[in-house]
């Protein structure tokens, strides 16, 4: 295997403004630098603007994070690919990395353009959540670009983070070598803390005996939050007494401007259904650092997504020994098996979700057993150090 001294990771999504792909890149960067003191890791990271970055951001001595607003804005359609390519090419020319690893569609396209004039090893990871059925890709023009990227000979390797991503990559013509490396979850961040859970329940105004549903996701149409609202309305119609004991909290805010219309739709649905008191949209702006409190406060984590790449939140919740009720969609079906390590419902079916919510409330002992089984299932999987090692070994295999 080749020797690696410098690695450049590129991701427009990156904490504090981040989805699962950004958290993955952050965990990877931190672990690579921590485990290999002689390795220089540089992250070209996106942000809305440099003023949104915490002033206390001080990474390891061999890890440098350069914040570039253009990387965030390109995914919002408000900056040009050439601007990102210029930033990326200047960084590559200066840093001279052994490996460049891009983590989204547009970042990978920018790297392809840079490869026309610069010589470097390129690994791509496409973080766009896979579709449930391949005919659905025609509805989103970004998939045409992803297909173009995969079919090119301008990269040296592909890393995918789930079987769903692997199937998608092969369907769209990705070239070998393709390496499946599952995400690593920061399990030290998510742990059982009953006092914290009680504190959060108090902040939410929960009374003794109330059943808390937590949806650990941002406000995004793909997350299926409208399906939960419909399910809660069905509970209200059929079992009003039970409904009054339920409180639901959606963790995240709408961090993307394109999600604003969806949030307005949700607010309107809450008004029409009269569910405003029982469903809260957003908790402390959905901050990643606040999630352990929400996990501990929850009686049940509900993930009604239409599709997922894998499902960080489900694994994080399992590590806090919380029961998971998730759609049986692509990605999540790699984590949750119904009545074995959690509960599942038919994707997009509010009626089925309603039945599973009511079952969970009426079978609390069985729910606790499922939570324990979920914890046991994941406790030796999805470990960050192992994930980082697999990445580094793959990088080395590409360098002569």
C-alpha cells in the first residue's frame, strides 16, 4: 500500500450546519487526525457564512478546517460551480494532497473540473439519499448529474456508506473500485442520562404519564413529518383520551431555505387539525449538541422518512437504549427489523404508523425489551475508529 501524508476532505455540509453527510465527514476527519499524528488532514467545509462558525472551534494540531461559504451556497443554487472549482483548485495546488475525498454531488463535479489541470487521486462519496424505487430518480434532475459523475473515468475510487448507496452507485454505473464503509457514530456523545432526560421533559412542559414521541430530524419533506401529523390526527379521531397523553417534538429547524415552504405546509396542517398543542416543530434549533437530551427524554423515537441513506438518528437512539419506530424505507431497512430490534411501519402510510404508535403506548414492557435488543444489535457496530481505519486503508490502496 502507498504512503499517505496529506488528505483533503471536501463537504459543503459540515457542523454546525449539517445533515448526516456533514457529521460523517466531521467524525472521519477528527478520527483520522487523532489516530495518525503524522497525517495532515485538511477539511474544506461549507457554512452559510464565516460568522456562523463557533469561535471555540479548535481542531487537532494536524487537522485544519477552512470554511468556505461557496461550498454551502452551491447546494442552494446561489453560487456557481466555477467559483467552487477555483477555491478547490487553489487549495489542492497549495496543500498538494495525496488523496482528495469529496462528499457530495457538486463538490465531486468541481473536483472533476480540477482534475483537468491538476494531478491528484480522487475518491468520491455521493451523499444524496437513495430513492426507494429506481424509477423515482427521473423526478429529480440532480440524479442525471450523479449518473454522469459515476460514469466518468475521472475518479480513482468510490466509497459508499450503506447497501442502499451501493445499489444506487452500481445502478448508475459507478466504476470499480467501490468500497462499502458504514458510518461511524459518536457514541460518547449519545448515552443514557436519566437526569438530563427529566430536565428536558420539564422544559417541554410534560406532565407525569405523558408519552413523548421525538422525531430526530430536520424539517425536510424527505423526512415525512407530514405523515406523523396525519397519524396523530388519526389517533385523535379514534382515541382522544390516549391522544391527550401524547406529545410529539420534531428536533430540527428548517436549515435549508428550500424547506421553508414545507414548514409552512406543516404549520398549516397543524392549524387545520388542531394539533398545535401536541406537536412542536423544532427544539433549540435542532442543535446537534442538544440531541442527547431529547433522546433521553423520549419514550419513543419516530423516524417517518420517505428515504434515508442509512439513518444516523436511529443508531444514536439505540445507543441511548430508546425504542425506534421507523418507516421500512430504503436505508432504514438496513438498521431496523420489525419486532426484533425496533418497530417499522409501511413507508408513507399514516394509518400503519397510527397502529404502531398505539401498540407502543399499550405495550410498554415489550417496548423496553425492543430498546434493549436495539442497543445490543448496534453496540459493536458503527464505530468511528474502525470507520477511519477502513477509509485510510482504502486511500492507501489507491496510491502507488
